[in-house]
């Protein structure tokens, strides 16, 4: 028997896999990782799981009837035919050619949202986009499910793309420990979320750093519906608030600052525009349109909405004004209807405190949402696979995918534009699982019935793969060479192949090269290189860029031999908008006013009722009393996995209750609903239902239940529930944050919870579809 250990990396960290006789049998944390993520325990079970895609497969109905809309796509019992690679590639190349000639390249949807894997060369989206660009382009997607509202709103307010500066250059935890006295976080600081970073982190430092900050005396206040949104060992005051009410709380905190003379008027005058409009609104002198009259946004008013005591809010506002305070708005808070408002109000609140741009003070968004925030920054990017240019300018905001497929030519509003959906004939997805991530899965299933052809590359038979006409098996990171790293982590890592590909799985690069060959553009796609040669080239280009900045890194061979390198040029002392604070004229922001826009003429000119010219209180749909749906469900990120990936692995499985995702509920609510610990329950929301396993806990605010995302969508017993496995998107509502951002709103939904009567149906989510032969790995 041969045993070896291979270092690898995933979005959930860097670790080693133990390989015995060609099979991954274990996962070992890196010895110098202070707090390794338990998600690595999912890898051995997932790598060789029976749900791996082993051979190219084509849906029988598509094969027999030809391309066309088909409401049967994804239906339980739908059958596949396994074919040889050359046949699959011929079919797909022919179909791509038919669609682009008949309808133009904009009829191909290649938005293909999703996290794929950590390696930067075999990055699924980059590969797909490079290929589609080579054959004439595609309809793309913009922004993310993570922070769609933020990405559109923030450039209007601070004149810089949010994700680059605002998020990645947030003050490091070391700076927080040194300078911050009070960290007020809306949406908690969920340590399990910090296990994740795009490209993975070399060591899980966020949890230990939060604890170190707490031990050093930084005070934490967590506003959240869950008490355990803060890591053990961090002393935090928990202000339990009703989901979707953060903006009311922020307006009330500003009310205290304005009425008690605590607002920093010098800062507001010098660095912001529109503070007077906002002040008049907060004090009830003006309504959201600037007309005389309105509601005074007092702490008592906010208490009646949020449930946080007025006295607590007054005390908090006073403390915030006295201390060096950092206001963090977690991304979950904006992943809901009117999600732009808490971001804008949070920034305005930080401006009223006058500490924006000071070390350890001001505004941030992303601590506790992902591991790299607070990790410091590097001026260098990462080696990457060049994607080329898309000659087609058609795109949608990413979370509009169902709308687009269901309403070709339909109109919608987005960031000041009146736009129309393209007419999509072919959907091409690689590295994402929309049947995990999108809201209202029954509607998404209907939408996937509309195009003529759906193509999916997958490692596993996900529900998305089961909605495809052509499914091509992709290698996992353990089956290929790659490099990775992540922003704010600064360690570039080699990822060496550890095992042979499962079945007939291939590197997507080679799949695209062969497709490009059939379409007469192999040379344009490959430029004569193998993927290994691209890796060297990408590294070499990155090294040259470093050299231009006077930074030295070893050559590729040395890096590959060593397995990792520290990226030079670490920056830890950033303060968001620090340069602007120091020199407001010379470093004026790229906003119309050159300042932070607490009132935006641009946004006001769009005339959106769901996002007017300054932050306002707009009660979202989860605050509408509905006797049929008395509870609010928080669909946050799972502790057991990253999204749907490796969700069948041991660590994730151990958290399930009777094979289903755990639904957490306060004991009082459990009693009222007539359900008990360990029960299989039915959760019903506006767009459908799912089954889940009950966990009773007093860490939740009464009236709130929690069912994290992740469960593989299982519609196999639809009489029992839309999904019998526990995917909250079976019941969530498919609606944008507002006409401005059109971001994902999957975090919150109204539900009812009932005992599930009758025989409990099996979970079939991981069984490959009919016609697919089992494979011994
Ligand atoms: N209700 C609700 N829904 C949400 C959220 C929420 O808060 N509430 N959060 C949202 C957020 S923030 C996000 S980012 C999304 C995440 O949603 P996704 O990013 O779609 O989720 P993943 O499970 O990571 O999907 C990645 C897929 O890529 C596959 N894959 C991995 N490696 C490769 C590869 O090399 N090649 C190919 N072809 N495939 C590969 C995996 O098997 C997996 O199926 O979910 C969103 N959905
Ligand atoms: N383990 C693990 N970690 C992950 C991921 C994963 O799948 N698994 N996904 C990663 C990805 S892609 C992303 S984008 C980030 C997302 O990062 P976030 O969006 O920050 O994470 P969530 O877990 O969705 O939400 C965090 C907490 O916000 C609280 N919350 C919900 N609604 C409200 C509200 O209205 N007000 C307030 N004040 N609090 C509220 C909930 O209690 C929840 O636990 O997480 C990343 N980290
Ligand atoms: Mo995300």
C-alpha cells in the first residue's frame, strides 16, 4: 500500500490530503494553521463520491427531439444517455455554432455565476469566458450574490468601486486591536464565515485575531437576530434585533447624535454633501422626498420596529461618539429587500461620528463575512488566466437570471437605466450551482425549461447538472496542477495534482481547446500552450509586475519546488478614505461633489421609490404581518460546508438531522408550532416549501428561525415539499434589492413551520440521474 500526503488549497483553506493507493482517505490541517477550518473534513468523502460525474452525458429527450424548450428539464426521473467524449464535443460544438449563427452570440448566456474551485488557472469562469470570447462572445452577468447592492451603491457614494478599495483595504485586525475602542457590527462576526475567502487562505487567522482584539480591550457590540454570530472568546454585547430593521436602528442612533450635539458637524461640512437633507429627515422635518413633515426617527420609534430598547440605543450612540468606533455592516444585511439602505445609513452614521479615515475608525463592510477582510492588503494581484475581451455588450445583473430566461425582451430598471432582457437560446454554466444559490427554485426550474439548450460542466451531479442537456465531467483541484492565493492573505500556494481524474473527467481547459478546434479557433484559444504552460506564463507575468514595483519573488521553478511564497509589500495600516481625509481637495472623491454623498443627486434623479436620494426607512416584506407565515427565516451561510460544495462530506453530514439541513428555532416558537428537537418539519414560505430537521436553541431571537443554505436541491418527492432536503431557496422570493442594485435578497423570508406528518421521504439529491451508470472510483 502506498500512502502520501499532498498539500492542497480550497476556498476553505490550505491543508493536505492523505492519498492511499490513488484514493483520498484523509485531510490534515497545516501544522502552522492556528485554527484550521473543520470544512476540510468534507474532502475525503466528496472526492470519490458516487455523485461524481464520470462520463459525458446527454439528456435523452434532447438527444431524441433536438434542441428546444422543454419543461421536463430537471424533472425527477428524467433520463440521460452517456456518450463518448468526441460525440459530446461534436454535439456541443454544432449547437454553439447553430445558436451563434442563427441568433447571434448574445443568445448565449455565459454569466455562469458561482465559486468553482480555488485554483486560479483552472478557474472555471475564467476558462469559460475565455472560450466564449474566442467564439464571438456571450451575454454576461454583473455583480454578485454576495454583495450586489453594495457594488452598485457604493460607487455613487464614495466614487470608487466598492469591492476593490472599500472591501479589501479595510483596516487589518492588527490595526483594530491597536486603535479601535468599539466595534459595532450589524450582522455579527460569524467565525465560520471567515473560514472562506476566494482562493483560500494559507492560515485561518480571523478567529484568533478577533479574540486577540477582544482580549486587548476592544469592545464589540453585535446587532443580530442570533447570539452566536460572534466567535467564542470574543466578549460582545448582543443587541438582539428583528431581521431587516438595521436601518431604523441606524437612523435612531443618528437621531441621538443630532439632538444631543454629538454629531461631528465639522466633518459633515467638510467631507460630505447632503447631511442637512438627511438630518431634516431624521428629525422628522422632511419626508424622504424632501417635502415638509415626516416621522421623527427617535430611539423609541426604532424600538417599536427593531425590538432593541430605546435606552440601549441612546447609550450606544453616546458611547460611539465618545470612542474610536468602527461601524461594520455585514453583507447579509444588504442581501435583503431594500438592502442598499443599511449600507448607506451605516456610512452616514460613521460620517456623523466624524471618524471616517482615522485609524481603526469609520466604516467597513465585510468583517465576519469573509476571512480576508482584516488580513492586510498587498499591492499585487494574483496570477490569472487571461479571459480576453467579450465583443458582445449584453449583460444582466446576476440575480436576474430567472427573469431573463422567462421574459426575453422584458424590461427592467437597474442603476438608472431602463434595460431589456436578451433572448437567450443557450445557457452555458461552469463552476456554479444556481439550484443552490438562486431564490425560488421552482421558478428557476421553469426558467431553465425555456432555452433550447443547457450545458453544464460539473465535478458532481448537482441539481444544476440535472437541468442540463449536455453534462461534461470536470476534474477537481486534486486532479490537476494549479496555483492559488487570496487578497489580504499574501501567501501564494502551489496546488499539485494528488490523484488521477475520476472516470473520464477532464480539465476544462482541454475540453475548451477541443471545442475550439471544432469551431476552427483552437490556436486563438490555446495560443499554442498547454494549461501547464499557461500556469508558468501567468506566474511569469505576475512576477514581472512585481518587479516593476520593485518587489522580488522567485522564479516559477523555485516557487513550485518550495510550494509556497510570501507575497511582498504587505500593507496593514490602511484606513478607508484615509487619503481623502488628509487631503479632501487634492484627493477629492470621484463622486459628483468630490465628497461622500449622504444625499446623491444622481440617485435622486432616477426617481426610484425603492431607493431615493438619501438613506431612508423602508420596511421590507419580512416586516409585513402575515398570519399564515408568522416567523422570519434567516437563510445564512452554512457552518458545515461552503455553499453546496462537498456537502455530502463527513463534517457537513454530521450536522444534519435525519439526513436534512438543521432548522434552528427558539424553544418558545417550537412549542407554539408543536415541534420538538429531532423532528422532521415542513417549512413553508411564499414560493414553496422544504423539509428540515429541528434543532431547538435559545441563541435565536424568538420569532426568528435559521436554515442555512447548502443543501442540494431535492425535488424528488414534490408532494411532500418543493425540496425534501432543506434548501431554503425552495421557499425564498426571487426579487431584487431595489431598482438601483437589483441584488440578491435571499437572506430573509417569512415562513411557517409545522410538524411533517406521514412517512418521511428519502433524500435522493446525491443519486445520479437515470441512465447514468455507477462508477467505482
Ligand atoms: N437564500 C440564500 N441564498 C444564497 C445566499 C444567502 O445568503 N441566502 N448566499 C448567496 C451567496 S453570497 C453566494 S456566493 C452563492 C453561492 O452559490 P454557488 O457559488 O453557486 O455555490 P457553490 O456550491 O460554491 O457552487 C459551485 C459549483 O461549482 C462546482 N465546481 C467546483 N469546482 C469546479 C470546477 O473546477 N469546474 C466546474 N465546472 N465546476 C466546479 C461545484 O461542484 C459546485 O456545484 O449562494 C447565494 N445564495
Ligand atoms: N462556512 C461558510 N462560510 C462562508 C460561506 C459558506 O458557504 N460557508 N460563504 C461565503 C460567502 S460566498 C459569502 S458572500 C459570505 C457571506 O457573509 P455574510 O453575508 O456576512 O454571512 P451570513 O452567514 O449570510 O450572515 C451573517 C449573519 O447575519 C445575520 N443577519 C441576517 N439578517 C440580518 C439582519 O437583517 N440584520 C442583522 N443585523 N443581522 C442579520 C444572521 O444572524 C447571520 O448569521 O460568507 C462566506 N463564508
Ligand atoms: Mo457570496
